[in-house]
C-alpha cells in the first residue's frame, strides 16, 4: 500500500449498452439489454434504465425479458466495443506506460509512473481523473466512466464502485481500513459464494467482522494461501503492482472414478461441478480463459483431449461448462470413463465472454432471432444463416446505414439511423433482399 493515492481504476459505465445508446439515438434514455439472444443467452450489460427493473449482468436473458419486456434486447457488436475500448486504453497509455486492462471497459493506471510529472496530492490526482473523464467523453462520442483513486489496486477498484455512474471517488490515504470496515465482506477479491458461506459460519458478514478474526482462524477455515490473502486485504494491505503483462498458467480440475462412469447425464454433472471449481480459481487469480479443454480417459487408459478456443475470454462457470459439455458430445464413450477433467488455458487479464452468440440447435423463433430448421448444428448455422442479429449494423442501397430491430418469419426489420442523424424511420424487408447488406 502506497502513501499516496497514485493508482487509478477506470470503469466505463454500462459499457456495451452505452455504446449502443450512443450509436442508436432512438434508444437513448430507454432500457437496453445486451447479451445472448438464444435460450442459453445471458446478459452482458444492462443500461441503467434497465437496471431499475432488476436486470443485471450475468442474468439469464429469459429472466431479463420477464423483468423488462419493453427493453431493446441486442445481440452486441464486439467490433464497436473494441473500437471504443482502444480509444480509452490509448488515452490511459498516453498518461502512463503502466496500464493494466482488466477487460474491454476497465483498467488500472499507475499515476506514479506518469509520462509527465503529476502532482500526486489528493487534489492533484482528482484533477487528473477529471481530465481523463473529459477526454474519454470527447473522444468516444459521449461515453462516461467512473474513476476510483487509492493507495492500492484493491482500494482504487473499490473506490470506482462508490460513485457510479459518471463519478470520481478518492479514498484518502490513511482512511482505507475505516472506509472498508462497514462494507460487506463480498467486496474483498476472492470472496465468492463458497468462501462467503464459510465465513458466514464464523459470523462474518462485514469487513469489520473479518478484521476481528485472527489470521490463524482464517487459515484454519479456508486454507493457508486464501486465508493469508484475505486477512491482508481486510486491513487494506495490498502491494500488487500495476502490471501490463502478467503470465498465468493453465487451470484444470480432474476426477478419477473408482467405478467407470457410463451415463452421460452423470458425466455432464461432473463437468458442471469441475467447471465451477475452475471458474472459482480464475476469479481468485483475477484471470480469464480463451481456451476450454476436456480430458477423458477410458477404461483401457486411452486418453482423449479436446480443446476449443473461444472468440473472447471468460471466467464464467456456465460458459466453461457449456463448452466442455459440447466437446464431450463428440466422443464415443460407451465403454465407460475412468477420468474426466475440465481445464482452461490462454489466460489473460482481459475479459470478453462469448455473451453475444445465439447458438441454438433446435427450432425456435425468438424476438430478434432467425428461423432455423430443427436439428441444425451450430457449425451449420454459422455457414448457412447470415448473422441477422438484433442490433447488428446494416446498409441499404437506398436508405443508407441502419441497424437490425429484429428478425423472424423470413423478414428483417431495420431502423435507419446513426449516432449523428437522430432517431430514424423503421422499415421491414424480406430476408435475402439484395438491397440490404450486413456491415
């Protein structure tokens, strides 16, 4: 922990939804939900207007539709988000060579290594944050961010949550322990559901309660490494440096069975459990995975390893479990399985879940979906069906640029507008209309 609040944490507000509202004038001030549009889809980001109805990230999309049926449900435009992210990360890298991205929409910055000398007083770092916010808004077309300033990465990240959206919060050096004491113990990195339940059995609900426990008690309950780390963070002791490049190893969990497994439902249950353990470890390490691996050993010790590289990186147990289960489906396992393992690799500190995919293998028409014949595989769908997903950019030969409002029953509805035009007209066309093109 430093003597000065020289670590900044920047978090773009409701990032994906805000980019959509920026580029789609008709959605400004209205609830917007971005994520997967299929039955297995989850919410990536909800606008603040949607959050008032209880919609939040990682929620199943069908639940979000129930809570806020009048929202705009969009499949997401990763290219647009990456472009905005590059602008913001460029602003931060112009400020300091030590920028540690955590995802497309958040990063740590070490102000003590600024390219130009900065006044690292309380007033000085707040002034820097104000300049960064103004530049982000100007260069991204109006996106807002929340900035936290503190003496450590833990405190800076916590501070950015204390004044959202569009705020700046400074935790004055020397006040860290008092600031975090009344907060829920869940604010401490590494306290997920399992650890929270264990701590609750010890009567721990707040950070103050955690501070009252000895390090020995924590180690006895949750293990040496985890207990030691939590005890230090309970007193705001965090000496982690802002690191643009951090090498991480792979993470895996394997089960060897006394009796060979023969039923796929039980195998899927094991995969789901192992995926959750892997995800817990990723969250504790603060990393995300680009590749999911399934390891299977048969009764005769034949071992198969199958991997799939994602379009982004994730720490979601649900995503890891779904990918591993898909890999299992392609294997012939009638003779029995003596070992199952789930692993992840390609670890990074930058997250981008595969939350924008609509992967459905059965016939269904959903708002913004596409009619797909029963039994069509995801791979075939990718080859045969254009990605006419809600929110995607299109160009019409006569009407110009617009975006997909929704599809179904062989038709696609488009709203023609851009960030500069203001709300525009809506038109419906037949799928395959030669005048309409995906951008």
